[in-house]
C-alpha cells in the first residue's frame, strides 16, 4: 500500500476521518462549479416532482433543504468526482473488499437561511447495514463563516449512538450530546478541491451559512460489497 494511502486509512480508522488536500484543481472544478450554479438556478425556477421523470427511481430534490439527490445518476458531469483513483484507492484499502456507490447528493447552503445541521451520524435508520464511508468534496471553500463541517474526532468508535426524532424538522434524526462531547469538536475548513473521507459513525454537524453566497459540496457514500443493500436505484460498482 502506498504510504500516503496508508496514512489516510490509518486516520480513518483512528480518528473517523481523513482530509485529502487539493484532490481536484481549481481549473478542473471550474466547469462543474459553473454547471452546478446553473443547475441550482434552473431547478429553483422550474422544478416539481411531476416533471422529474427520474423520481420514479430516485429521490425528488429538496430545494427547501438545499439538496439535489442522486446527481451521479441524473447528470454525467458529476461522475468524475466519484471515480477519482486516489480517493477510490483509499476507500478500497480501508474496506479490504470491493465496494459500491450507495447514495449521493449535491449539498448547497444558501446564505442566511435556517440551514444549521444538528449533531448526527449518517444512516442512523440503517443499523442493520455495514459501515459506509462518506466522501465530501468542497466545490466552494468551506469555512466556519459559511457553515463548514464540525466533527468530533474518534466519535466513530462506538458505532451508532442512540438518537431521537424531531417531527417535521428538516434534519429530524438527532443526537443528544454532553457538553464535554461538544467541546471536543473541531471545524473542518476546506479549500476548493479539498476532500474529506469519514465514517458514517463519525458524529458531525454544520452551522448556518452566514456568508453572502452559497456553500456547495458534493457527497458520495460508499459501502463494501458484503451485502448489496441500497435505498433506491441500483448499486453502482466502484472497486
């Protein structure tokens, strides 16, 4: 195993996350950033479940929540982000098995909206399934001002925590953390083209975007091929 990949795998195992700097150059992302801006604008002006023919197989978009679902399947322009060799090598070495794309989405935080995401773990409602690794790629710089991820290192080690439901809330599955746990959190500030890989068991959140522009990121979740569980569509083999 290449030393760099080995270090990232060790970080994933020990801390629950690893940051990979400058995976994609600004020039490489220029097209996809412009495409994403146009896509969001178009969907906000002209979107309904009735005209979204793919909602038969995939989730309808949540524009109120700043999420476009299943963009890998809907738009070929996003696929190179999910298929980067450096990132897939780290994931393959972590799983020590073949793996597939589980779900994916484009996340955007509009400025000065009610878009704080409380403490949670991903896929809390899937306790019977094996671990997923999340890839989060910064399409815009992510800072504390515009609502970057906040993570609690090593919080993945006890797997899924007990959670509670807040009916009708945008992010309704939540964790109750102690003050001591919250004090261990750190911000994950990223530049355009940086990426973070993290375990679904890592406790994380993000604050409201208080900047003057969207904060956009792409999120892919991968699962090893011990079983072929998938919430919608079909598994897309990655390695």
